[in-house]
C-alpha cells in the first residue's frame, strides 16, 4: 500500500484497503475559512436541529477572506461564526488578520503525519506535504458527518506518481514547475485520483516548497496529493511542535516498496521554462513567452499559493534600490502572522515600501476581492494567487495571469509581463 491507502486503512479500522474500496473513517481535523464556516454553520443550525458537535477540538475556523470587513453584511457573517464557535466550545478560531487558512493551520502545528484532514476549501490537499491524507468536502457532508459524528466516507483513489528529476534552469522555481504540471495533465487529467509527487527534485525541496504541489492537486481534478514523508517532514513538524506530547507520538505512513500506481509520469524539470497561467482558467498554462509584453496594472504576491516568506524575500531582493513601475500597483500579502513578523524582522517590508509596494495584513489577499484587489473592466493582474477565473477578482472582462513570485517581481518593475531571465540580478 502507499501512504494514502495506509492512512485510510488505519482510520477505518482495517488491515488493508485497495483502490475502489469505500471506507468510513475517523476524521482528525476539519478546517474552514470564514466563508465556508458560515455556510456549514447554517446547514448545521437550520437542517440538523438538536444536533451536537461530536468533538469541538477537531474544528478549526480561520478568517482569511475578510481581514477587515468592508460591509455590514460581511461583519455580521463573521460575528455569527464567532457566536457559533463560542456556543459550541470551538477554541481553534483564528480571527481576521491571521493569514491564509492553510498556512495558518500548518504554522500552528495542527496537522501531523498520518492524519485525515477535511476542509470546505478546494486547496485542502496541501496537507499531503506533511504526510497527511487531506481533501475537500461539501458543506452538507461537513455538517452531517464531520460536525455531528467526526466521520467521513471516501472511495479509495487510484494513485498517479509524478516523478520529477533534473535541475531547474535560471529563473524557474517550484511554482513554475507545479503550474507546468497543471497544464501538462489538464484540468480533468486526474479526476478523483491521488497524486504522489516524487523523485530527486521533490526530495530536494523543503516542505514549504513541496506544499505547492498537493495544493494544486485540485486543479487537475485530484482527490488528494501527497509527498511520501521523510526526515524533512519530521524535522518540519517537530520544529513546530517543540517538545510536546504530539511530537513524541509522530508516526509516518510511508509507501511500501511494492506500492502500485495507475500511472507513472516522468518530468524532467530542466526542460521547463518560467510558466504563466493565462486567462481564463488555471489550466491554460503556457511558457512565459506566450504572455511576455502584456501590460499590467496590478502585481501581487499573496494567497494560498503565494505570500510565503521565500516569495517576500524574492520580491525584496528584486526591488532593492529599484522602484515599482509607475503604472503598477504592487500588493504584498504575507500568508500568516509568523511570515509577516519574520519579514518585518528581516527588513523586507521596508525595502518593498521604499520601492513603492503596498503592504497588506496577513490574509488570503485579493482572492475573490473581498477586501482588496478588485479589477476594473480593462485592467490586468499578474499574481501568485491560485485562481484566475473570470469575475473572481472584479469585472468579468478583467484579465488575471498566475505566475511565480520572481515573474511577478520582474513584471512589477517593467509594467509588463516579463521573463525574469531577461533582467539582470534577478
């Protein structure tokens, strides 16, 4: 069995499972941002009268879309979730300004190897980078099975292994390669399958960079994504947990040597150029030459696929002693309060502020433009965000390109989508 199969077997009380089996499992953690928490709360209150929450300690709410509610309706929605949490004894509530949900939860040490994590956010598979089985579920399933019983049901997925090898060329980072994979497989290329990200290239990455790959599993229709846990996984989790009892109980569910795959896909990363996902979908991924020269109005580093400390460091390195193009609004959004504090201590925000960037509170950034980042009809954005669907960030005719932090930085300097390999010192 592989990691996913072993976890599903253990949590369903079976010795083994195989692809196609249907299992009912215990759930270790249920995660929701402010929007999904509000929806699930309403299902629980309005359609499950008299029900109680099986284990409030397994629920986590993180307010990341509304970091400063701009309307009365938004403020009331957050207040309703706070009241719900207080009424049911849900203590893991990370309020506005905490950061982007999944980064917040990882930073808090709430996910460890071997767990089953469900969330009402499509990027919940990110926790596969920590050796967990993690996937998205619907609001009704979360309320009826998760809240009320602490359970979930799953069909055991077949697994595709993507084997990455080679050394990336200049200007190419993990975001380029994870984005390339989305375009390579297609948005329906792995429906209800588990994706294992493997090979020397993946092994060389730290956990934060590895997380970009399972985070984007949903973009090809995957049920989950994971990296076979190793010593880097253990070291990362133990640094978060310290000397706690949870750290002492860590257990890795690793692939058996004879684990079977539906397909094995080989990717030589040395052949991959900087990538950009062009409008109107995340799967419209092309080498950057296809978009070079497109004038931009907004550049952003932030969101579940951006705003990491490495992204902010990249921006600061590129903008030191430089200025953002006068026609560009550069938005910088740390993915968590821990990242924000680290960037402050390193002086990165001072460099970016001096260069003309706007620094926003830790949050989901312009994702769905709840508090920031809305675009007018003729405007163009390039960002490290995860989604570029029409209308998601304002006017449906606005255009949104997705790229790495390095490409975002290069484009912010020139005012046009720019191949970072063409600029000196980047």
